[in-house]
C-alpha cells in the first residue's frame, strides 16, 4: 500500500469507533475519521465469531487487496477501519470490491472523477 499505513493500536480503533462516522451494508462496516496527515491509515477487523484463524486471515488478505487496488481513488488524510460481517465470509472478491466501493462512495471518501 503505497499511500497508506496500518492502524495497529487499540486506542486508535476505539477512538475511531466512538468519534468517527460510519456506513454499513450487508458485507462490511466502514468507520472513518480525518487524521490530520497526508496519508490514510487502514485497519481491518474480522471477529473471532466469523470462523477459524485460517478463514479470518483469508478475509483480511482479501480486504487488504480490495483496499490496495483502489487506494489511489480515495481521498488522503483519513483513518479507515473496515469491519467484516458474517455474510462477507461467503462473498466472492467481486462482491467485496463492490461493497467497499459503495461504502467509500456513500461516505465521500472517493476522489471526484477527473473530467
């Protein structure tokens, strides 16, 4: 991820859940908040209820790839946490991509298309 770094600290996740804005669909929940820098920070959450470690890690890899492919289209300067819901475990890559782009567009995180 060339424009982003990872969120790893628990207090940053909690602050984002508490003070950030969110949008959700049947596959994902997206939390976001301005971070005051010129780069995005991304965090991925897949709960233990969603399956064994192998399935959770596979979902994290898929979500990271969806983000990586579209990070140039996102506005810089945000903390973003993507939470996978149980339906996301059975979704294919195209559905996850569509779900992410829908949420990013709904929240205003997408850059305007150059015309």
